[in-house]
C-alpha cells in the first residue's frame, strides 16, 4: 500500500458521505433545477474521481478492490457538463 493511500481513502469516504448527506431528501429534479446544488455535487464527484485516479496510478492493488473504479475515473474525464449559460440577463 502506498503511504498516502490511507489518507486518500479517508478523502474518498468523506466526499462520498458529502454527496449522500447533501442529496438526502432531495430529488433528481432538485439537482436539475438548483445550480448551486448541482455544482456542489459535481465537484464532490470530481474529487472522488481524482482520488480514485490517484490510487489507480500509485496503488493498483487497493483501487482494484473498489467496485467499478474505472467508471468512477471516467466521471472525472467526462463530468456532467453543467451548462451555466442558461441564465438570461
């Protein structure tokens, strides 16, 4: 295990809980219509994906224990492409 892996795994858990706690009681419609909520959730997902990507580069045996880790990394590459240009002035 890479010396920093325990810290990165703590970060992974922390941001997964941030997503879960932030979305508790909220709907997909809330996520679509509330720009600040969407940006916060997307950022948390990006952080999760970055942590998993870092683990893949430095600690493959650990990351391979995570279910669908490649899909998580894929989120970082594609993101959800939030469109912030829909606001009219």
